[in-house]
């Protein structure tokens, strides 16, 4: 199961990294995407650093730690999607929706 988590987290990181290459981002958008990128990396590093133990123990640790990271990732993505004052391209919107989908999958 941790391999599935790592795959989804790597997809989140890749999507955020792709968004950061867009030059038309304003400062707030760039800050939000950097926060998404950082949170996903921190969570990935946490999973990688967990000692080999039972899935129950890993699940217990991740249940607490993952929620805060995923909540911030989902919140930033939602804010960018819902903010009418900050336009985003269709490609950015699709990528942010993918970030939300992966985050929700990880949260489940």
C-alpha cells in the first residue's frame, strides 16, 4: 500500500512542478503552488522515512500526519480554482483538478 501512496504523491509533486513552469502565474498563485509542492514533498519524505513496520502502525502514523498536509494541498488548490479575481488557464485548471483528485484519493 505505501507504494500506491508514493505513486499518488509523486503525481501531485509532478503536477505542482508543472504548474510552477507557467510564467503567467501571479505572486499569490506561485505561493500557493509552492505550498502544494512542499507539502506533497514533505509527506512523500515522511512515508519514505517510515521504518519497516506493520501496515497498521504505518496507517496510524499517516492518518495523523497526512491529514494536515493533504488539507493544505486541497485548500490551496480549491482557493485557486474558486478565486474569480485570479484567472487561470484551462490547462492550469485541469492540473489543479488532478491535484485535488489525487489528494482526495490519498485522503481516502
